[in-house]
């Protein structure tokens, strides 16, 4: 049997700091997201308690405790869950920017996004889309508050939501 060399003190410390950083990332999530991730019960409770501590030394100690609990937990599924959350946030942000672009171009007088929308979402009510765009254009010309523009955005966002 081959003997493995014991880890150096520096290596152990780097690993502990990495686990503590992972714990800090978990603590930054919302309580709902924390509850959705598969975590040991004690770690989940510590993370939720950390959400109630907002200042200084007590929070630092709680984060260190979370780091200690992370040493006992299987971190692979936790890391995968965080990566999925990060990736999902990025996708959502990109989708949001695309919706804003469509809305702004439609209101600005460019009808090309309408064809793109109707191509991507074949069940879209063409008449409703057209009416919302016209209302938003009139609203912008009259320099009124963006009520119709918001309605158009909500309509576009509703198209992209999974059923």
C-alpha cells in the first residue's frame, strides 16, 4: 500500500479558507434559495440564523462556524447548486436585457423585433402586441409617465415565462 504524504499546514489552511468562502457565498443567498439546496440540517440552520445577524463580530463568528460545518459536509452538491444558481441568474439577466431591447426598439419605431417575437413565440396575439406598442409610442410622444411601456414589457415577459 502506498503511503500518502500528510497535507502541509498551509494546504490544510487553504482548504479551510476555501470552505469558509463557500459558506459565505451560501450565507449571501436568500433564505428561500438556501432552503432549496440539499444541505445538512445543522448547516442549513446555521445559514438561516446567519441571515438574522447583520453586524460585526457575531456575524464573523457565525461565518466561521459555518466554515467549520462545511468541513463535515459533502461540498460537491453544494458547489453544483451554487453554479446552477449563478448560471440561472446570468440567463435571466440576459433575457431581461433582450426584453428591454425589444421594448425600446418597438417604441422607437423599429418593427423588426415584432417579427422576431412572433417567430420565437408563434402563439403570440399579434393584435395585442401591436396595440401595446402603439399605446407606448403615443405615451412617449405626449411625454406621459411610462404606464403603457410597462404594460408592453409585462406582456413580453409573459411570453418568455415557461407555462
